[in-house]
């Protein structure tokens, strides 16, 4: 039961991370251009802030990777697949 809860929490956290990354991607592909020096300075500040936010979030992504490796190292890939199928989640070819 505890394993099931841990796996479900992992899938929830991974889904949240994926949604967050998709939002950031939309921000990064924006084709906004500065019209003057002040606009360029403001844009540079926004990009610097975004870079810090992404670097901070990298720890969350690393932790998710470590959790997934632990599940697999502990011999739980079959249980992961069962939960994916039960929740209609996409299954990674590596599982």
C-alpha cells in the first residue's frame, strides 16, 4: 500500500513537472523583441530571472530522476506498469 502511494505521488509530481516545463517552454519561444535600450534591459532582467528559476527547478527534476531510479533499482518496474495501466498513463519504453 505504501509503495502504491509513493508511486502515485511520483506520477503526480512528474506530471506537475511536465506541466511546469511546458509553461516555461511557451515563455521561452516568445518572439517578443525590445524596441529600445530600456526594453532590452528589462528583457535581459526577465531572462536572467527565468534562468535562475529554471536552475532552481533543476533540483526538482533531479529528485524525480533519483526517485524513479530507486523504484527500478528496488525491483518495482512491474508495479509501475500496473499503476500506469490502471491510471491510463503513458508507459515509457524503458519500463
